[in-house]
C-alpha cells in the first residue's frame, strides 16, 4: 500500500511538472514539401525549397517551433511533373497533409479537387489557378499576394507608365513568349481582354517544354516583327535561353520584361552582362539586407544546417523564405483560435483566411522591405494588395526600380468571380457565403 | 478554302516578299541543325560499335559539361580543365564497360538499352551529388555577338559551333574509315561473337567507343552550356537528336550531320511560315513528321546501312 501511494505521488508530481511546462506542446506540425531538385527545373527548385526549409529550421531553432510546436517536414520529389506531384500528394497527405505549396501550376491544378475533398489548403503563392482567388468557390486554395492575371495587368500598367500613360498602349505590339504548359497559358485570356480594352496587339510564342533550350525560330520572328515590348512567362531553362537569344538579336533589354518566375539569378547568370537591362516583375525583395538574415546566419547557417547556402539571398531563395513565413503566420493565426497544438488542414485554412500580415508584424519578422503587408479574407484569397515590384538586372545583380505597381483589380476581380462561377457550375459546387 | 490558301499559297508569297528573311531562317536552321548533330554524333558512335541506342547520351552531355564547368569554377584554366574532363569521361567509359557492358555481352539489344537508361539516371544523380544542382555560367571565350550582312543576321557562336562540328565529323569519319580501330569498331557493330572469334578485343573496343562518345558529349556540352549555362535541362537536348538519328541513320557519322541540317532547316521554316496556322510550337513534332516522310522512302535513314535479312 505504501509503495502504491509513493508511486501515485510520484506520478502526480511528474504529471504536474509536465502540465506546468509553459509552451512545449505535444506532437509536431507536419508539413509536406513537393520538391523538385532533379530534372530540367532543378536549378529553380533547389533555391526555392532551400528558402522554405531554412525558414522552418529558423523557427524551430530560434523559437522552439510555432508556439512550441516544432515543424517537421518531409520531402517528396516531383521533378516538376504533374503526375508525380499528384502521387506525392497521395503519399504524404495522411501523415503530413496540413498545407501544400507545390510551386507548380500544373500540380496545383491537379490537386485542387483532391485537396478540397481532403480539407487541406493549397498555398500557390503567386501561381496556380487565378480564379481560385474567389474563396467562396475555392475554400482551400490560396494564391496571395497576387495572381497571374493581376500580375499581367500590373506589367501592362508598368509598360504604360514607361510609355507615358495608359492611352499610349493603343497601337502598340507586344511579343508574349510563354512556356507551353498550363502555367504559361494562364494569363492569355486576360491578355486578350486587356488587348481589346487598351487597343494593343500581341503575338504569342509558345515554347514547348522539351525545347526550352532551342528558341531560334521564335527570336527570328521577333527580330522581324520588332515588337515594342516583349513579355515572358517562362520557367526553368526557357528563361536563360530566351534572355540570351534576345541579347543576341540586339533586342532592347530594357523593353524585355519577365514575370516573377522569369526573374531570378538562375535566369540571368548564363547571360551575365549580355542580360544587362532585362527587367522582371517581383513579389518581394532580393538580396540579404534584411534583419531575418541575421537570425538565419546565427541559427541556421552557422550551425551548418543550411539546405543550400549558395542560394541564400537569391530571388527564389527569398521566395521560399516568404512562402514559409506566410505558412508559419497562418498556423500561428490558427493557433490563436484552436490552441497551441499541431493544426489540421481545416484549422490552417481558417488561419489562412484570417491572415493579416501587417507592416508591424513584418518588422517583427525581420522582413521589412522583403515582403509587403497582406490581408486575406474568406472571399478574397488573393489578398488585399495585389501588384508587382519591378526589378532590373545590372549584369551582376538585381535592383528594385520604381515603386509598387498595383494590379488593375477593378478589371481582374469581376472576371475572377465570373470564371469561378463557371467552375462552380461545371463541378456542381454551391458557393459558400462569406458575409 | 482559306485554310488551303494559308497552307499552300500564303507562306510562299511571304517567302517571295522577303527573301533575305527566308535566307536568315535557313541559315538559322542550319546552325541549329549543327547543334543537334553534335548530340546525335554521340548516339551514332555507340550504336555503330555496339548496336545499342545509348539512352544516357543526353545525360553524358550534361555530366561532361558539369565536370568541365565545375573544374573551371574550382580555379583551373581551360587548358587544364579540358584534358582533365576528357580523362573523367574516359574513366566513366571504363567504369561503364567494367561494371555494366562486360556483364551483358551477347545479351539482346533491349537489355543493353535498358542498362543505358539506368546509367542515365545514375549519372544525373551522381552529377548533382558532385557539383550540386546550381546553374553554372560557362564562358570559354566563344564569341556571343552577331554579324550582319545587310538584313541577314548570323550568330558568331553558331558559326563557331559549325566549325567545331565540321572538324569533329571529318576526324571521326577518317577514324572510322581508315584506321584499324575504326574497322574493328564496325566489325563489332556487325556481330559481337564473330568479331571476337577473329581476335577483336570486344572490351577494348567498347572502352574506346564510349570514350570517344564521352569526348563528343563534352564538346556538345561546352557548346550548349555556353549558350544556356550548365544546368540539368541540358540532358533534355537529347530529344532534339532523335529525329536527326531517324533521318540520318543510326550508323552514319555524316548522316548525323546531314540529318541535323535537314531537321534544323525544316523545323525552322515550318515553324515560322506554317506555325502560326497551328498555334505555334509545331517544330517540336514537325521534326518527327519530316523524319517519318524520309523513312517512307529510305527506312534505314538517309545514310543508314541497308538491312538485308535472308530466310
């Protein structure tokens, strides 16, 4: 009996001490990463996933996780192939299915239905299906801080600014060079609308995914048609090839503008000085001149845990950092409502829809200048601040030029809602109420 | 009716309207064809000597370029990095012969083909393991500017590649035609066992031919890597060599060159004058259509050996 009482007392004391531990929560926040470190898009994937992973490590090492819940991630190699992406989704969703960031429009499209059914949010940050910005029809898909259509309108607005006003677009001709893939085709419907509205014309030049390194015929045509501006929606080896070809036909590089997936170091390194003057849209800052890098150095790089130190400070690495920061902030937001424990997909979705990353919060994260504030809502999954920065390559590094260019949301949003309604009708979805 | 006009008449009118642009398209096509031929050559060499379609050839181009650019980045001069990379490719050939091919003598061609798929996957991973997956700039002094002759523009890098490919083909053709090793290579290609019975050392021949293919891969890797940087997408360029091989024949070195030139010109002319009718990007499949048309008349390819099977 004495032995029993002693044991019971000891157990109570141990239990009490565990309960008294202030922040350490049970379990881990499992997050899947559909990476591509092999194949033709490896150079892009390596940088962006290194950024994502290093931020998770920073949160774990510096803060002990998100409110005490450590992040545990798993990688599944997709090679940027949609079928393998879907397979990776199926393989990881049971144990790790909390939130997906596939960094592939093809994979995003392919898992929209599955993820919605499984109640797992997909965060396609600046890519994926544009109409998913209507959260009433796509409750689990998020594409803030800006969609492809918003980006396209902001690029056109930037060109107009360069020309001296929106009215100067009339009669102008652009070349649109794009990857012949769902990603590359995404802005075409909207470019058609804008061409009609503003009176410009544009020629389409698709680049097959298997011929990314051979674009001679495209650039011969561009040399002949002499467009006023060239706009590129490229990815992988398509970008450096296009930039080199443009330089070799003496196309004015400051009239060649890529989207934000055509504006990383990977794209311009091969051309080097030949690419001087080339511009691209950007959704965040470049380089390492942000306080968060001091912490990364202390808690990740100096402890030899960097995923790929060579990429640190690169455009795509910073995109990975920002992607993970948004994910962590969404989980933190969800924890405020549901408690400090590992969040489910459904709970993270709530966190995403109530995400409000203010300028003050960005400062706390050490990311002032790296990423602009964003506020997401139930109806608007694109966020309240769509638009672009413009960066220019000086031959050795990227520089931000000019101010933030807001998207033409007054044009984009009605069409987003129209397309989302069409999708809802096709799929028999009843849009939820967000009021 | 409009469709027929757009296909049969309009493109020719356009050509007649701007002959200088047409000349530029043809020259551009020829230059692209040379680049395809450089990759196709590696396939031909191995097929000639072993009857095996080397699926790993594209990855060998990547692997050679990765080693070369990696050594340059490590601070070596071009004159040291180039022979060292050749040595690495010879070593690779030796490993392939020792670890893979020697175990598969007299096996069916499909078995050897499957083995090359495995070699390709291994090399891709091993290359990344050695040199990481980062894009590397490759600058070996190939001129990047263009010459202008009136309205016609010619890329200096393309002319450089054409000269290199020309020299390479002449050397290889002479090697195969007039040297003892070259004759031995052809004998091995005809029949492994028969070649062995007359005293031709099969393993040495395979080592030599894979080494030469490795050398060709290095040259192709430098040319392509200088254009787009050394990155993993280089392995995809092997796909551009397939229609060249179908057209030129799998066993002919000159066939790889002529096939490359025909495909290069054909696809560029088709893309520019007929492409817009089909929404663009037709050169991807047009190359195969062109190769198939040739096959109707010469099933063995333009320069391939005629296969005569007696019952």
